[in-house]
C-alpha cells in the first residue's frame, strides 16, 4: 500500500528537521521496518512549511500499531518542539488521497 500525508513545521525549523532526520536513530529505522514501512520519503514545501510524507506499508492496521511503541513516542517527544503536534506529541498529520499513480 502507498500512503501519503502532510504535516507542518514551525517557522524557521526546516534545517533542524532535516538535521534530525539525517541522524535518525537506528531504533526508529528498525521500528519503521518492523511495522511494515518501506520506501519512506518526506518532502518540504519551503513556502508553506508543509511536509509531505510518502511511504509504502504492508497494512494500515500494522502501521497504525507502530504509534504504540516506546521508540515512536520518544521520537514524537523529540520532534514536538519544531512542528505542529497533538496533545500526545504525535504530529498533526493529514492523510492525502491518491488520485493518480504510474509505474
């Protein structure tokens, strides 16, 4: 399954966001793969500070379970100071509907 979503950075946090992802913890990489995530990319619209994420997942249910892991919660806490988050520090994330695909 292909999954796309958007999130939003706080103003002036693009460089820090990229830095943190370039140093992504091995435990976080392992968790993403363990919960069926592959081919993961995040893109930034510098004019709006909107992030667009894309990844391929085995199933929506398995991927959603990753939110309950300690490492995911730790990552959310680590990122909360630079992007819009919910009360539990999960990123405010809006799923995007696929309207076209070409292999």
